[in-house]
C-alpha cells in the first residue's frame, strides 16, 4: 500500500540562502574591481582618475609575423581570436586613455595596454566613471586556421572574449567581468577562471588532458567537451554539459542547477550540489557518486559499476537501462515513499522506508532524508523516450 509522508522542505533556509547569494555577489564584485585597482564610479560624464576622458578612437590592423603563443592582458576591451590566412592584429582603441601595445618576442605575441600619462597616478590605480558612454575597445588577433598554438593566455578585466577555431596545447582564460564564447576550439590543457559572466563552449572533439573550470557568478554551458580529467567549481550559476565524453569528473556547485545530457563518464564521477537540481539524462557512467543538500536528483542512463546518491532535501528519481536482474540496489527514505517499478514499499516499524535487492552486475544505492525515491528499469526505447520528455519539459520524465 502506498503511503505518503509529509515533506519538510527548508523554506526559511532557502530564503536565507537567496539573501546570502545577493550579499556575497555584491561583496565579490567590490573585491574584484578593488583588487584589480579599478574603482567603479557613479554615473556621469566619462572620466578616469577624476580627469575628463576625450573620445579619441584609433583603428589599425598590423601584420605581426608568425607566433606560436599568445599572452594578452587588458582592462576593458572585447577580445576576439579569429582564424584566417595571416598572422595579424587589429585594434580599435580610445588612445586618450590607454596606449595600445604589442610585440612578438621569442615566438610569443604579447598584447597589453598602458595608461597614458594624462591619467596616471602614483598609486597606479584606475577609477573609471561613465565608461559605458564610451565606445567599447576591440582587439582582434588573427592566425591561420588549423594552426596549433603552444600556449594561449588571456586575462581581461572588463570585456568579452570570443574564440573561433582556436587550437592550443595550453589555453588559460581569466575573466573578471565578461562573457566567454568558444566555437570549435580545443586545448590539451584548458583552464577557465570567471568571476562575473557566462561561458558557452563548443568543443571540436579533441581530447583534453585536463579541463579546470571555476565560475563564481555565471552559467557554464559546454557541448562536445572531451577530457580525461574534468574539474568544475561553480558558486552561483547553472552548469550544463552535453554530448561529451569524460574519464574522471569532479563537479562542485554551491547554488545552481547541474544538467548532464548525453554525457559519458568512463571511469569515475563525483558530484556535489548544495542548492539546486542534479540531472543526468541519456548518458552513461561507470562509478558515479552524487551528494545533494536541497534539490531533486533525476538520473536517466546506463549505470555501470556503482551508483550512489545521497540527498538531504529532495526527491531521487533513477531510470536504469536494462532489466531489474542487472542491478542490485539499496534504497532508504527517512521521510518519504519508495517505488521500484510498479511496487511500493511501506515504512518499517521504526519509521523510514527501505527497499533492497542483491545480485546484478551493477549496484545502485540511494538515500533521501526528506523526499521520495523512484527506481525504474527501462529498455533502450523507453529510456530514450523518457530522456526526450525530461529534456523537453526540463525535468518531468515520462515513465518515471
């Protein structure tokens, strides 16, 4: 007989978390701009360090000669890396504020800017006001398509970074306030550190040895990402991975939803999410451990080896490819119901609900402190249908 137990979702805790997110976000922004020596000013006419800024745009394209690496550090430009037929650099800059500089040394293209004497001070700080009333500076770096660079290092304080068709042995992107867009790019070692902004990646299929992603406040979306070792840390924002292949994954999230769609984890996966849903749709994993504090967990795929899910406040729904005899399982719900296929399990004499089965080539363990547990065994066609319905409705899987 199916019995329902009341859930006690921590609404007060959730409200406190939202307030904390806003407070921490404001604090992080202030620390970032202050740590970079850039102090945001109030609205008004454009000024730098208290001196009025004059719009003096300079636009120029120069041939750089061949280079095998790029090292760029700028304060407020939109940066683009574009494949082409030549080695060149294009810039559109307000020369009243910055002197644009570049040089090729020992095969590395160095790009930077220097504050003009008009605005310099002894402290070396930059206080910009009304900067949004000025045209955005632009930097474009061109190199031949399909050219494999050794190292790309990009650091930008305020501005977006766009990359098309770039390939490098090592790629590092550090953004303070701006978005990252990568189209058909790949690197042997990839590092992204983003404070405020979103990142959208379309990988070109090359396997990275290691990909390390750190997002403080913004969404991360990657398609086709392949890596032997993947590490993601996200404080505030959603993470979406699709159509990729990873050997080992370590994903830690503080506040946001995690979605893995048509992903393959071939060795080991560790997932932790404090506040937000965890969704794994239509993929496979060999050895996956999931820990959630507040949010539902939905898994639809082929589970090889051991699958372990621990959820404090939220439901756990698992759709497993194959027959019931393929899996052994242990399911425990302290304050919730358990359903395996069409069978419902009642609470024990001391409270709580359990269901278990021995045997099978794979093992599923699921625990929910305050939520329901559902486990279904699905044939390939049913799993595909459930995955499609879950993706289309953002979480409601047909047949589960």
